């Protein structure tokens, strides 16, 4: 074991090979429709550079991030031929940065469209654009009225080549929700008003809604990272992350002793406790009161999660962990989705919050992708 790992409080293992396997699986689930990787928020907290490098080596050539700066960072690591779309559009005055780094803006407003068109005119160059349509999520994108205005005046797209027309589903993780088909129908009706261009509607969960939702490109995020895109049914994805934390100290306490802040737990009998080097400052939700695992034995949390540590109850372990042992918090026995459920949130939020203090080990990452 390396010196670094001997010192680490907590270790996050990220199986980049599993991300690639998930990307292939999603492409197959999408019936061969090409699958773009959504790598915003540093690939949902897992590291955009190693994730994108591995996906690119496997043949993925379309990526989406939320912010311009995320795109600028990624561009330095990806091939010139890989396309990077910026979901949140063009902040005023940044058009030049998009062109210099060959980033494609997802245009969400008529104002952005005008600025991008003016920039193309000023440069005397045709510029790529992705148009996002609001088909019922009420978050981002051109309204149906905007689309009618565009349809009536082709000059509004002058100097631009529409690479993709896209929209985003609000309820894709609920397959029977009527909004899914309503959004799909509105998307088709609005697309028909615009010049022909490839289309994209589905996120991870949308891929599993059936062939009508796949269009020419699907945009997968969470499922790439092992989050279940089909809540309520078995998870078809391979797990990607394992999180383990070091035992800092063990102790035996007598019945009646309070444990942790606020003495939220009181020992009901003599207990064997182990304190782990992981807390809410590492992104573990303070309200996710679950368990840790040591050699197949589950140890429930005892007392409140602190900033840098938490306490587990190892009393019932035949083979309890000793100081210095690593115990597992996310892994085969407790998935990202399980932790999310315990915290009353979704796997997306657990992943994107996982902290910056961990030691990270990338399994199967391509050489030179910024991993140790
Ligand atoms: C985040 C995002 C995605 C990816 O969604 P997942 O549910 O993580 O697959 C796709 N499209 C848009 C517009 C997004 O914002």
C-alpha cells in the first residue's frame, strides 16, 4: 500500500472501466442511437478528465457540461474532433471564448441567439448552434412562441448551422407519467416548424422510456456513474464508486453513556464503538443515518454524523474492525442510491457532493488522464 493510502482518512475508488461499460450498455439500450456523455459538475463529482479521456478512447465523441468554464477546462484534455456542448448557454460577451475553444452553445433564449448570430456575422463565419426547446419543464429553452417566430423568419438563423435541436424531460424517471408523452409530442410538433436537424430528448432515464424518445442522440449522465435510471426496477448499470473510511479509534462504553453531539444516542447496553474518519464536510449527508460494512458485517451509525468523523456500533461484529482498518460506506452492500434513499435525496446529489478531501483511486483510467 502506498504511503498516501496509509495516511488517507477516506478513499474513493472510481471504476472508470465501469463508466465505459455503462456508456456501451446505454448505447445498446438506446438501440444503437449515439450516446453523448453528460459530464457537468466534474462528471457528477467523479472527475471529468479521467472519465472523458476513457470515454473518448472508447469512441464517445459528444460531451455536455453546464458552464463555459467547465467546457474550457475540458477542451484542453479532449481531441479537437470531440464536440462539447454548453448547456447553460452563452453569458453575454463570451461568444469569442466559445469560438476560440470550439465549444457549441446550447442556446436557450432569443437574446442569446441574436448575440451568437451577430458574432457569426462579425466573424464572417458559419457557427454551430444547439437549440434547446422548452417542451414542458419550464426551466430552460425557447418557448413555443419563440419557435414560431423563428419559423416565420429564416434570417434569424442566418450564419448558423443547427447541429442539434434538443429538449429535456421533467419526469423521465416515472415511466407512466403523462408528461413524458406530452413533452415528446410537443417536441415533435415544434421540431417540424424548424429546418431539419438532428434531435435529442432523452437523459439517462429517458433512454428506458422506449424507442420514441431516443431520436438521433441520447444524453446520459447519472446512469454512466452507476445511478439507477429505472427507479423501482433493478439497476441495469454497473456500480462505479466505492467509498471507504479509516477507523480512527475504537472504544467500549457502558450502558447509559451518550454518544456524539446532542447525545442523540444513549448506549442501551455495553457497546463497542468505532470512530471513522469521514463526516458531513466530506459530503456525507448529516441526515443519512445508515451503516458501514466491515468484512460483510453491518455496523449501524451511533449518534450524529460530525464534520470530520462519525461513530458506528461494532458490538455485534464477530470480527470487529481495529484502529487503522478501512470500512466501507458505499459499495456492493450499500449503493449510492441506498445512501440517497436514507438521506431523502437522489443519487445525483450524493455523487456531486462527494468531497474533495478523499484520496481518489481511479481504476482502469487511461494513461495521462490526470490520475495517479
Ligand atoms: C443533466 C442533464 C442531462 C443528463 O441527465 P441524467 O439524468 O443525469 O442522465 C441531460 N440533459 C440535460 C439538459 C441536462 O441538464
